C-alpha cells in the first residue's frame, strides 16, 4: 500500500510503505520546513498520507 501527501509548498511526499513515507516526510521537513523538525510524530505524519 502506497502513501502520498501533497505538501502546501508543492512537494509530493511518497512512500511504498509507511516507513518509506515517514522517511521521505522527515527528509522533506528537514530540508524545506526546518521550523517543523521534531513537531510531528510518526502517527501525525501518517495521518497526512493518503493510502493508495
């Protein structure tokens, strides 16, 4: 099951598994939204993802 989330900044977070999705989300947050680092739990990030 794949997960996808379109960030407000235009970046599309993707992952074939929950772990890949969270890793991509964490990397994106670190690079593009450093003020958000450490503010979202794994569960919060997965809640953003749409299962496909």
